[in-house]
C-alpha cells in the first residue's frame, strides 16, 4: 500500500478523540516558536501564506484514506508540522473535504493570523476551530510564544474576537501553562478579561505533558491547574488523556506508520497503542527493533517514557 505524505495517524488526541491529522505545511513552518512546542524548534518563522502543499494532493490522499480505512475517525484535523493557516488555500482544503465526507473538520491553530480578514473567512466552514492563547501581556507573549518580529499580542486577541463575531461553529480556546512563565495572578486576571471578550464555547487548560522544545519549560502540577480551572469557571476543563480503544489498524505498514507519527511528536507506548489501534505488546515488537537499529530513541519526561525519532535518522 502506498504511503500517505500529508496524512498522519489516526492519532490519539486529548480533545478530538481518534483524529486523522492533515499536515498543511512542511516541518517546521510557523509564525511562533513556542517554548513548549512538542514538534521542535521552528526552522522557518514566517508570515508568508502560500500553497505549501498542493490542495489536489491533500484531497486525493483524504479520499484514498477514507476508502481504505475501515475503522472510525472522529475528526479530520488540520494541524501538523506547523501553523496550518499559513496555507493560503486552507479554505479550498476545508471545502474540498466537505464534498468527500461528513466527518467534522477541526482546525488546530495558534490563532496568530486571525487578525487578517481573509484568514477569518477561510475558516468559516470548519466545524471546530481550536485557537490557542497563552499570554496577554506583551512580555509574557514574547517569552512563551516567541513570535515572528512585528507581531503584537493585542492584534492577535483582536483577531480572535473578530472571528468569534462571524464564525458560527465551535471555538475551543486552549491555554497552555508553563510554570513561572504565564501563570502569575496578574496574567490570569488579564486572560480572564480576554476570554470574556472572545466568548469561546469551551476553554481547554493544558500544561506541558510531552517533551517540550525547551527543556526548561516546566509543567504545572495537578493542584495548580485545578485551581486555574476553578478560576475560569464552568466552561473551563483540563484536557484529559485519550482513553478509547479503537479497532485494529489492518493492512498499513506499521513500522512506517510509527516512524511517521513520531516524526511529528514524541509519544508514549500507550499513546501510540491507542492511536494506532494495536496492543502495546504487539507494538513493542516493532518498537524494539527500531530502537536497536538506532532509528528511534527514548526520552524520559515527567516520569514517563516517550519515543522519538533519533537525531541520526
Ligand atoms: S506549538 Fe504550535 S504555534 Fe507553537 S511553535 Fe509549535 S506549531 Fe507553532
């Protein structure tokens, strides 16, 4: 079976269930370089919107995947190796998917380009938009998101507020907390005010749970994040771990799939197992040889073992 170049997974998503990822930009093109990024440092920090990947190719792969895949998918998620709204034809991708399937389309974005009217229009047909907003004050924004020079956080917030006014779908706002960076009482008060203006349908609170781009980006402990959830009120929830057991993946090349998933982000054996629908024991038979060949390596983070692509691969 021919491999997919622009699709990955389905992967276990803490918010979207069993989610088929669609990669709209190449690794790693983004408007930010977040300290907690789980896919590594940004190599191309840009504001240039273009057709990084041909729309025709993406839609062809989605069509083929859905024809070959026999198990259920909860969402098709536009995200991947960077910021998906940098793809200038994201609207055509969303509209094209809608002609192929009724599976809901989610866009996981850092929200940085929503200040552009064109970007807001491009996302109108998505079912869920999941923007992130980790800082309100300029100083914290620069420290945690490390945006491309010229960005102002005020502009980013205005963009999300404007988007809310025209968008009829669900907005799930994610705030990721790094200890000692964006969790001060003053910053939380500012965030609450911004959230009140944005009026998201849900507020997802997160912390560093996977190996971050910067080793010093530290997580909040459960009590600290629970306190923040109470502060934000009833719409707020702490993102819980994926806990479903999807049916088995059938014919795909398992080794290649492991490699492809880990190229995007480090995962634990349990995460890989849930996402691929393969038992941990079975998966271990593929993981061990890959580690012995030096293609993947382990990294211990927060007391858990994660697998990642080794630097030599
Ligand atoms: S976390 Fe998202 S927004 Fe931040 S650098 Fe990584 S890809 Fe970009």
